[in-house]
C-alpha cells in the first residue's frame, strides 16, 4: 500500500501527514489541486451527458429514462 500511496503523492494527488493523536498513523488527504481537477472533470462529464440526453432522446424518452432511474435508485437503496 505504501508504494501505491507514494506514487499518488509523487503525482500530487494525495498528501500524507502524521495523525496528531497517534504518531504511528498517517492521514492521507486529496490535495486541493487534485480536488479542483476532479471537480472539473466531473462537471465536464455531467455537461456532456446532459447535452447527449437532450440531443439524442425525445422528451418522451427522457421521461422514460427518468422513471427508470427512479426505479434503479429504489433498488439500490434497498
């Protein structure tokens, strides 16, 4: 695991710091830069999906898809 975390640290994805209550532990956090990158990436994917749904599906198909999503969410929650 240490090798994996070290690689992520090298890439600037995570930063480790000593646990203030237990020096044997290291707390791992996403870096602010990576959080911004992740947020921008997610927003771009959401924008693409919304555009694709509007361009490719009729209003009736969009409503059907919305109903299916509700059913899938109900299954996931159970």
